[in-house]
C-alpha cells in the first residue's frame, strides 16, 4: 500500500461556483444624554427585543433544526443526486469491473472506484465506461486484531469518509451509496426506493443477510456491505467527522460493514430495512430466489462470482447482460412476480417478469408460490452444513418431471404504449406432460411500463394477469392492475 501525498488535503472532485454571502451590519447612534443605570438597562432590553424580532422575521432559517427539518424539494430525486463509492482492489478490479460497467452510465451516474494501489498498465483506469479510479489513503495507523481477518476492512470502511471529503457541498449529492466491485446495482430502482426518505434526516438504508447464521454472527440490524447500503447526506456529513476516531475503538471486528454499523449505532441511528438489497449469502442456482422476489423493487445483487449463471447456456457476464435487456426497458417491473390461473386448463402460471415463467399443471395456492424454492445451497461449505434462511422456503423436486415447466426470457420489445417480453421453454429431461402444455414452446407477455409513485412504493400491491384462451405452441399473457376487490386466486 502506497500513501499518496498524505500531507495534502484532497480537493473536491465535484466543484461548483460559490456565491458570496451578503453581510449585514447594523449601527445606531447612542443619545448624547447621559443615561442612568436604570434607563440604560431598559434601553438594552428594548434593543435586544428589536434584534430578536428582526432575526425571526428576516432570517427564520436561523431557527430551523439543521438536520431534521422537513423540506419540500424543488426537484424529485434523480440519478445525479446519488454518489456511488465502489470498494475494490488491484487484484480484483480487472476481473470484476465488467459487473460495474453493467449499471454505470457516465452521462447519468456519479460513481468512484477505490483501490488499494494503482494497477500498472491498466486501461480501465481511463475507460469512459467505468467510474474514475482513486487510490485509498494509508490506513496503517489503525489497529486490526480480528484473527485471520483482512486489514483491507479498515480501508473499505474509510471509503465512507473519503467519499464525503471529496464531494463539494454544492454538488447536489443527497445520498452516498456504498458497495463492492461484484455488486450490481439497479440505479433507477434505488432512486425509487430512496425517494421515500428525506435526505435531510438521518437515514441508513440497506438489508441484512439472507442466511440466519450470518446475521446471528454479525448482527440482524446491520446492512451487509456487499448488498450495498445508502447513507443520507446529512448523516454522512456527521459520520465522516468522527469516523477515524471511531475506527480506533473497533479493531476487533471482522468487516468494514460492521465498523460502519458500529459507528452509526454510536450516533443513535438504526437500519432502515429495504428488501431489494441482496447480499446473496448463498451458492449455486439462484432460480428459486429470483423467481419469487418480494414486491419491493430489485436494488442490488452481490456475490455474483459465487453463484451459477442466472440463465442457462450463458456465462455469468452474458447472463447478467441478458437480464439488463429487460432492466433497461422496465426496471421497476424486473423480477416482479405475477400469478394467474387458467380456469379452462387448470393451469397456474407464475411470471417473474424479465426473467422466467413457471407453468404448473394444476392449481397452486398463491401463498405457496411466494415462498422460495430451495434451488440454492448454504453459504458455508461442508458436507454436514445446514443453514436457515430469513425467508420461507419450499422443496425443489429432484425429479425434473415433478417440477413446473420453465420458460426463460428470450427478448424484450417496447413502444410508447406497451412492452412485450418473450420467453422460450427450457427442456430438462423427457417428461410426459398434460395435453394443455405438451406442445407449448413459448410465452408472450404484454404489459405497460411500471411507473410507481410514492404511495405505491410505500404500500405496494401485486398486479394481476390473464391467460388468453386458445393457445397451442404459444401462450399469451397480459399483466394489468388488479381490480379494487379482485383476488389472485385459483378457480375451484
């Protein structure tokens, strides 16, 4: 690790013209007449009262609480109001920056990548499709005592302070977002999620691990850093001031996220849970998780090197690029689960939009379909390792003929009024299927782009869908808003 000009304070990377503040001066002529002590005291009291009234009338902002005032924003939250700080290293950046390229847009996204040291002859350092690369400051003065842990946890924790110190106060940043180089963000969905909260107040937004054991080991109330977390501007300003002194007290902790969590606890701030952040403390096939996502918009995916490609016959990068074809068309709807029932053929169809459709050859109760099929393995390795998860799970049949028929995303088309997504059958094994689905090869889904307002974000409702009749090789489904009194239920 090579310190880079530690004696100099870094200048803001985002600079704006500053306007000079107006200064007011006040003068008054004292009467030439000699005042008695009593009259002089009364005069001072009267003058003080006038000054207080002047300040209240002419400068009411002086009496506003600085961090917790409710304000009406002149502009809604946008991509430009977020600053992403990505923790990476010289060893991993060249292998993982393809993940960052998926979601980073130089024209609309503000992001920085922090490495431990410069990478020789690294073309990505000046690649316009990637965030600017910065070298983290020296952290050798900070103690680290966790057995067999990595000191890089201190450097990654200090990214919070460095990001704040590098940002000009006039840059318009409302939220600081932190993640790893193998974290894929869905930026528009994160903007929607954070728009529910006031950045002038103190907010620490994220989610914990999917694995019960991981939460028990570290904390159920900590935002796991790989899944990403967001800190409001007002809170980040305060946290940055005392982060270094706080890090000295937590030498015994393992990770960077545990250090940030502990420092925020000292400020009295708790975690605001958002289920769209995904640490993915699991391994193997993520189909069961991705096909039953909660109603909250998908915000992030982590540990992508530890899981299988999410689409068949593709590598990891190709599979994520394929998913982003749907993300770029309708980000709010991606992975949103919609269930519809075909009464004529007694079929149940579960649509995870932009990813996969499952067709069951019988009626399935909706609550059963909302639990996750256990296609994945525990995060901890070992023959005798068992794991408990933070959500309901159900068995995934070993026999492929006892599973629903799966159709994976093929393409997405859109125009001003509607979106068409197309899915093709993924054949596993030679199974004897019912006549209604024996010839079924593809499914077309029609929907409108999902636009969620604040009320719908705060109180989401699952949408409904209809299966068009008279299908043979191709099934057509329409997704729509449910009626006021409509139930998503099978027909008996």
